[in-house]
C-alpha cells in the first residue's frame, strides 16, 4: 500500500505540474496554478528575480478582490484575522499596493510558492465574514445551541400586535404549566434601531403574556449598556451571546 500511495503522489505531482501554465510578462513570470479561488478561477502567482533570490507575489489580486466583493479588511477583526493568517505562512503585505508577497532563495522557492498559495486561499476566505454571512451564521449558531439543549421550538412564527401590525417571532418555545411561552428575538448585528424595533414588538404584543428574550450577537462588537437598560425596563430579557449559559435553564426548562 505504501508503494501505491507513493505512486499516486507522484501522479498527482505530475498532474499539478502539467496543469500549471507559465508565461512571461516583462520582468515577471506569471504562473497559473490549478488551485481554485472562490470564483473557481486558477490562482495566479507572479515571480521575478531579485539580488538574493526571487520575489513571489499575488499582485494585490486577493485583497482587491475582497474589497470589490464588499469585504474590505479595514475592520479591527478582519485586520486581526489577516495578520494572523499571514504570520502562519510567513507572508508579508504591501500596504500601498495590497500585494501579498514573500522573498525566497532558489533553494526554498517551492516552499515559498506553497505558502503564498495557502495564504491567498486563506485570506480569500475572509469573504465569508461579510455582514450578511455573519448574520446567517449567528442565526444558525443560536438554533444549533437550542438543539443541543434539546429545546423544541418553532421558527419565524408571525403574530399580530394590538396596533394591527404583524411581527415575525424568530424563535418560539412553547409554554407549559410552569412557564409561559418564550420568544427569542435574534439581533444578529445589534444596532440601536434593532433594539428599538424589538422593544416596539414587545410593547405591542405583551398582552399575549409571552416572555421575550433578545439574543444579542456580541462576538463582533460590544453591546452598550445603554441599550440593555431600556430593554429590561419594558420587560425584555437581553442575553449577550457570550453570556448565554446563564439563561440556558430558563430556555430549556419546561
């Protein structure tokens, strides 16, 4: 089996070499590599000679593509993720040109190419931290957590308030002899307007006697205390995601 796996590895390396396309452009050599980015396009690496060896770069394509896709890396969290990713692979960043690059000797150019390719793919994955995708992820995190607690709930149930306005209840946990019906409103990217809307929802539907929780995503931003007090004053129970364990008994108890 070991011999066969070695043969398969050789076959793969041969395929990888043959599928890569190299061409000259001025002082640069451009290599199209059969590893796909999120657009299903081949990665491109640019290589040129230096006095001490070679310079390998992505020509700024990775970060520019993120910006064009609505995912600039100028937020504190993404800056941290970017810096961590580049450190992992020993890659540097040119702030002005947005290039990811590495300088390497002839002896270590293969490892340099490998690390640059890995960093390009990893940095490209920051696209999945865009707000809409983070929203969807947090929504799933909350529901998965309730599933883990063995909580039975309904999703996206609608309710009409005293005003005649209709509201969507994100999560509804049925009531029992011991507890009222519990409604969990998910604030995926908490804002003041979102807090205000949650308060309006509760005030307009409180005659139903439901207990309302506001699950606040504090993973990406701090939740100001000035938002929590008004919610509590109207009877809403605010729950920061980082402090959710303090509320698990109220949510999973029957």
